[in-house]
């Protein structure tokens, strides 16, 4: 089947309970994808769990634990065709315990809605998610000022949130003139699909209109094939089906590929046998597509989340060391040589050791070569050594494979981008 519209992946991020899942669920209801009957069932289930008001969120939060606790734990995906795009909505968790899932979501997103509740305003994960979006290369952001019903749809509350969020966006390097701020009520369904008469002072787009205002993602199809694996399923009659988003390049049936590092740690050769996208068989897929594939020569045990399917003619490499530019977001003390936190790179999670602090730039712009330590707010060039097999590429070689977040003890310590690699022999 011919592809008619460009695909765009849009993540909903922001602090826990600010209404991401509810907004998506209601958007689906108003778009006709969630029938009234289904909604009634979800409502009854929410009542049963003592979670009145979570019926729209339940549409996205499908796991038992998510429904009982009333929090999103893992990513969930929903498709929505608009005038311009085939949108894949990615619902990310806001709770700090599940930031690692949010980072994976951010790594797949072309654009994001930062959701901020009007009354609560900026909260810790509002800020953290902005930095993570920036680091994972999400250039397009729109801000949803949600729960406007809780502030009687007042413009002054919207303006307060807008001012506070603007400060953070600016710090992270976003251009404010490119960021839309949209007042909504996810729960009441205001300003999602239809312009709300409760917000007469607001002249901008609805949430649905904003989706079509995002720019179609660049299709970096001229770069070599890179598909970081999100998961590997075993499907009866087919075999192992690794799934993930193609970051760059084109995938074709019959193409020779190599999965790096793979179980061997050195890469495992194979060939593309079949490609499936949204339950349809394809002969080719390309950058931006979320696909499931079957690879001749590779079984379920040969590959896992974090491996990368590469074009055999120009594969990525497992790195011995790499140099990166990082921003220290939140560390309880200081970062010194020898520190070995977990790096989240595309879909991989690998500990890496700081082996050299090359140069530091303080928040006031002052540069220090070979600093003894780094603290919050510092930006620095550092040399890192993965403990284990990691595939990462420099920003110049492949910008889509160069971003990472550093996590330690349940928090994001720093985020950065790789600028130089030394491949493992
Ligand atoms: N009054 C009001 N309540 C809302 C609105 N949107 C969400 N809520 C409520 O806020 C609570 C949390 O909603 P969720 O949609 O689960 O929030 P979330 O951002 O997805 O939370 P996590 O995924 O756990 O980070 C629920 O009780 C919702 O009913 C809104 O626009 N107005
Ligand atoms: Mg949620």
C-alpha cells in the first residue's frame, strides 16, 4: 500500500499526574477512536479501583498495576491520522521512578507536548523532561497548560505557567518564538479537537491543530540503516520479531544487515526477511518508521533491547571509548574521574566510566581545562569508557545515534551528545 502521509512521532511528557494520559484518552474519544461504550467500561473499572476520573487515562494505561495505582509506568502508543500526518502518539510516564521509560520515549519522538497542570505549574519532572527532550534531539515542543478547569479557565494562570515554563525552555536552548502554549482541559475535553468557548481570550491552535503545525521530521534516509531495538518478541509461525524505530536509512527485504553488538558482542550477520508496520507487510521501511522485522540468521536469544540493526555495508561499531559534551543536570555531590553511572543511549542502558574530564564550562561561561570535578549546571567535554558493549556514534557521523542521558540512583544526573568515538578492535 502506498504511503500517503508522512509519519510523525509525538510524545506527551511532563510531571506525574499533570494529565498526559487523560488528555490523550479524551483526544481519542473526541476523534471517534474510543467509543462511548468502551469509555463507560473504563469508567466502571476506574470506580472499582477507587480511581474516579481516571477513565480517559485508562485508555492509555492498560496494565493492572498502572490502573490500580493511577500512574503510567511504561510507554504506550496510539495512532491518530490527521489532515497532514499519520501521528503516532507516545504516552510517557511522568513519575520519577520511570524516567528511564520516558527517555526511551523521547529518543523516539520527533516532537513533544510538554504537559503542565495550570495550578501546580513547573515541577521537578517538568524541568527534567525538558532537558531530556533537548538532549535526545527533540527540537519541536509545544506546551499544554492543562487542567484549565481547575483555575476557572483564567488567562492569568495560563500566563503564569507560560512565563515559568519559558524560563526553563530558554535555559535548555529552545527558541521561544517557535514554542506554542495551548490552554486545555484534558479531562473536560476543552480545546482538544474543537475551539473551546471557555477560553475566549485564547486565539491559538487547538491540540489537534497543533499536531499539523509540527514540521514533518527530516527523513535522514541518506544515512546508513540504524534501527535500535526496543524489544524482541517471539511470534508463533514467524519466529523472533525485533521491534523499534528506524532512526536513519532505509530497510529493504533481502538487505544484508548486522545486529551490533548482538549476543556475540561483535555483531551478528543476517538478512531482512520481512518488515511489518501497523500490522501491514511492507517491502521497504525508512527513517521514522516504527517497525517489527524478521531477520534471517537471528533468533530471539541473539538480540535484545539496545542492539542496533545496521546496514552490513556501513555498520556502527561497538566503542572502546568516546568523547562527549555533557550537561550536569542534577547530581547530589560532584562528578569526578572514575565515576561509573548508567548511560541511556538510544534504547541501550550501559554503565560508562568517566576516564578524563577534558574541559569544563561553568554556568557563567568560564572555561577550565582538566577540572578536578563537575557540579550541577556545568557543561563539560569528557572522555568515557563503556563497561560492556555499547554502540554510539558521533554527532557528525550520525546525529540520531549520538544523544544520551546519564542516570544514577533513580535520577537523571546529566545528559549529552557524543562527539568522537574510538571503535573497539
Ligand atoms: N480537573 C482536571 N483533572 C484532570 C485533567 N487532566 C487530568 N486530570 C486528572 O489528573 C489525574 C492524573 O491524570 P493522568 O492522565 O493519569 O496524568 P498523567 O500525566 O498521565 O500521569 P502519569 O502518566 O502517571 O505521569 C487524574 O485524576 C485525572 O482525572 C484536567 O484537565 N482537569
Ligand atoms: Mg499517564
